[in-house]
C-alpha cells in the first residue's frame, strides 16, 4: 500500500454563495425565508430512517434514484443525470473519484450535516456540476468534551460509531471511528427463487468496513483558522450477482465478483483567513486508493481469475478569494488536481495513467435591492492526459476543455420567493471511458465531453399556518451524452461513445406543515422524463417518485415516525446477457416505521422496521432489494 507524504497549507470558507440552512424538524416557516434550491438533510432525519451510509441518507430524497456504476454496484443519480454528474464535497474538498469517475457514497457516515444544491445556483468550486452538489459539513467540537456513541443492529447488519472531541481555548481535536458488518441480507418472502439465488439469503452480499479519522485545529486569532485531518478507511465486500444468470451459459467476465480489499487514505489541510471585506481560502488534499478486484468462475466463489490491483492517488489544491463590498460579493477560485491510476495483474500488461485538471472560476452575487438579487458564474475546466503507459495505447487523447456559464435571478417578498436560472455545463469523461481497464470494455480516446444547457424555475410560498410549499421545474438539453453501449459488431463487448442528444425535464414538489399539534407532515413528489435522440429511455430513472412522512410526538420523551414511499416504473438493461435489451421494472411501495424514546437528556433508544410491508422489488433487473428489516438503535451524547 502506498503511503502518502504531503505538506500543503490550506484554508476554506464553506459554500461561497450558500443560502440559509434550515432543519426540517425545527423549521419556523414564518421566520426563516430560504433559497429553495438548497435542501438540507439533517442528522435527525438520518436517525429516523436508520440511515448509516451516505448513500442511504441521500437516496431518501426524491431527487435521487438508485442506478448502477461501471462495476455493477448501486450508485446514485440526481434527476436522471448519471452517477458521475453530481459533485460530492466535504468541507470544501471534493471527495476522491476512482477510474470510473465514481465517488463511493456507501461509506459510513459520521455526525455530519448534508446539504443538497440542485445546481440552479453557483457552487463551491464555481459553476455547479451537471447534477448539482452534495455538500458534507463535519462538526467541530465546541466544548471541553464532546462524546457521541451510536450503534444499530438488525437481522442483516451491525454498525457502531464513536466520536470524541475537545476544544481548549483556541485549539480543538476531533476523532471519529466506525465499524460496519453485514454478513448477508434477507430478501422478501415474496421473492421467487432462481438457480443462482435459491433461498432468501442474498448471495455474496457480505460487507466489512471500518474507518478512523483524526482532525486537529487552531484558531490562531479572530481572523485565521488552520487545521489538518487524516482519514483511513478499509473495507471488503461482495457484489451480489444477477439472479437471472443461467449457470450453464453465463458470461464469466464479472457475473461473480468481489472487492476483497479496498482502502482509501485521505490527508487534508484547512485554513481560513478573513478581514472585514476579504476572505482568503486555501485547501490542499492527497488521497491514496487501492482495491483488489476478483472475478470468479461460478457462484461458489472458489475458482477465480488472476486478481486485478488498482493502486491510485490524487493530489490537489484549491485557492479561493472572496471580496465583499456593500451589495456585491465576488469570488475567484483556482483548483488544480493530478490523478494517477495504476492497474496491475489480471494477466494484462501493467498500465499507468495520469491526467491533470485545471479549473478557473469567477463568481459574483449582487443584491440589487430589497426584492431582487442576482448571482452568476464563469468557469473554465481543462483535463490533460499526461501518461498512458500501456503497449496497446501509445496515443493520448486530446485535451478536454469546458467553458461554462451560469446565472440566476431571484425575486423575494415576505412570504414568496421566485427564481429563474440558466446555465451551460460540461461533464468530462472519466479515465475508464478514455483508457482500457477491462477486456470487455472498449475505451474511446476521442470521446467528447457532455455539453448541456440547463434551465430551472423555482417557487416558494410560506403559509401563515406553519406550512411551506416548494416547487421547482427543470429542463436539461444535453449534447454528446456519454453512454455505454453494446454495438452489434462487438457482441458481449461494451464501448463508450457519444450519442447526439438527450433531453431531461421534470418537476419536484415539497410540502411541509406543522399545522396540526404534535405532527410534522412532509410530502414530496418528483416527476422525471428522459429520452435520447433515438427516443430511448435512459435506464433506471423512475418517472414518478413520491414520499409521505409524519413525525408524531406521543409524549415529551416518545416520538413515532412513519414514512411511505412509491417509486414508479423504470427500465433496466440485463447484465446477465450483456445484450441490447431493456426490461420494465414495475413500481413498488415501501413503508418504514420507528419509535424513539429518550430516557434521559443524553440517551435515545430506537426500534423500527424498514420495508415493513416486505415488498419484493428490484433496484435493477435481476438485483432484488432487501426485504423487511427490524432494527434496534442506541445513541448517547455528552453534553
């Protein structure tokens, strides 16, 4: 395993143009106007749904749907824009992306606040990514001793987490550790057995993951803050196979596969400097990543192909300067990042690839008057391949460039807020899409970046009876969309290519009310329509999603939570045959229920059930989801 050596200075400011945050459980709609393009997912909400991983927390939002990444693992798509489209940023540092362009959202979460920027407003590093941003804000201790213990156990898994922090004067220290284990998971009692999946215990679905992080910070004075953090993660897990595989005629390539070891070590440095009208922010980061990818010959996972080792690293720095003067705020951002990816084993030549990214951004916000405000941004992004050290690939792809622009105009009154936004955005191809990494996937050195025009309208109204309505409409027009297809002349081989054109449009509605005593009701609905220029649906994007939640205060110490979710029909390819075919997946309904009890101010006990109706459904064709799951959770915090 590589060990990183890195010393950078750093700094940061949080979202430069962030709107006011709000907690869904504590909101006073008559006193807290906010920007409707920002959605906050609170820790309390995560506890109610027993969401442990980042993915579990985010997929509860109706803007997201579960799709598949390039290795067949579950991933998340924002408004049908693909798993590569969304930016994931922790305290102003973008999270590591592997060769697939994939940020793994399945890591277990610490006590962090999540904020979703839908992309209509400018973002952390300039013009927002195609699929908006998921912003993760970690906590800093504010007392002499902050301790948190959390554990949840179900018939499927066990998760334990502890956090300890202390602030003494101008210094603070924060340490977090977590352990997650899943031996397998139970399918619904309505699941129909197959030759590959003959019983209810999901094949090859074990997970073992543990993490440790340590952060040290110093508030030098009222103007300067510096800090350093190291985070270590280790895991191994199976990738459950498609249950429709014919054992006698299966295609071996990746039907039965595992990540038998995965590690990600991250080293971050932070620093913030501010005066009355200027803020200077610098971030530096280095990540080392390694995974061992094993492919097996059969469902018994005994005979395997030679392991493939990915040994990767990333180094980057971000410089941000913010100037404020009366009604204006201007921000200049410079980001540089170098990614190196090395592949070894698999009876293939060793491959070493490197690409460097430069991003320059200029943002501006203008408070025109008491009712009108404007914010906009310009960004230039360049990705240049530096190495392709593999015998079959002597050429390097051309430099990929993107020029992006964005503007948003907002009109606000006492109880109403209306905005309109337009943006031109670029999505760069990943390393895997440009270079060869697997025998069964053809790279494309001439692959073009996706270019899109995005239009958004939003409306918010605060009713007098503690009720809030949010409505957003969007239309995305995408050129040169990157797809993974199986051409007729390349049977069982996929190739990355640009398709001429695709359109996405949809609507999202959110309604929250505390009108009735002891109830907090939330209703959310999303509609998405996706088509490419050949009239084909983009896979795994539900046309309709609906969520209805109620939190009921039974006594001062006891709360009940119930949630109903409907996910509509989707279309999926079939990884068991690698043929050009789409399967319709029917809509499904799930119900989650939880009771929580606070025996003391510091302690919370929870019991609950996910998928209470034991619905049998697939997130992808041939990939059944968990059945009914009962759990018990314990939490203790000081102070």
